[in-house]
C-alpha cells in the first residue's frame, strides 16, 4: 500500500471519527438539557400550593414523588411526575400539544396537566380534559 493511499484512508477515518464525535456530543447535550429542564421543573413544583380560586383546596408535591390533595376535611394521596414531551391529542378538549412540560398525577385516577408556569411563588396548570386553568400560590407566600 502506497503512502498516498494510506493517507487517504487515515483522512477518511479521521473525518468519520470527527463526525461521530460531533453527533455523540449533540446527543449527550440534548440528554443533559432534557434532564436538567425536567429536574428544574420538578424542584420548583415541590411544596404546598393553595388554589387562587378556592383557598380550601391545597395540593402538596413532595420530592419523593408523592402528592396530597386537601379540600376541607377530605384528603387524597397519590403520585406525581413531570415529563418533557408527549404526543397528545385529547379529543375531549381538542387540546393539542407535543412539546413542553407535563404533570402527571395519579390520585385515585390518572390526571394530566400542561405546566404553563411555575416559579417560587406561583403555579399555573392547564387541566387538559376539561380545558381549564388552575392557578396556585405557594402556601408560605399566601397572604
């Protein structure tokens, strides 16, 4: 094998390795972005929230994935999680959204919300089946 053909093979190999490294870097960056965003949203949701529409309704999300709803003297418990992307076409409300953050809860049955806003003071959820928006304030921030 001549030197020039060896150099061509090495050049092609270097090109393919470089391309593979770029692709892997993009995939790893995407995974990190996905996980960081979801973790950030989950941390923001943890706490006790009071409904702006009815102060008798409270919901508490723990960092362990459990949720407790309180309304007057009624308490219900379940689980919760955040997901980054779902393919969703809800025929009941004609709601269509593929990207964003979604909150799934299971309190006696499954519920699905689109997380419209969350920060240290407020939480805004869109309840997909009924097409209603739920507004909450963090309990320790309620006046």
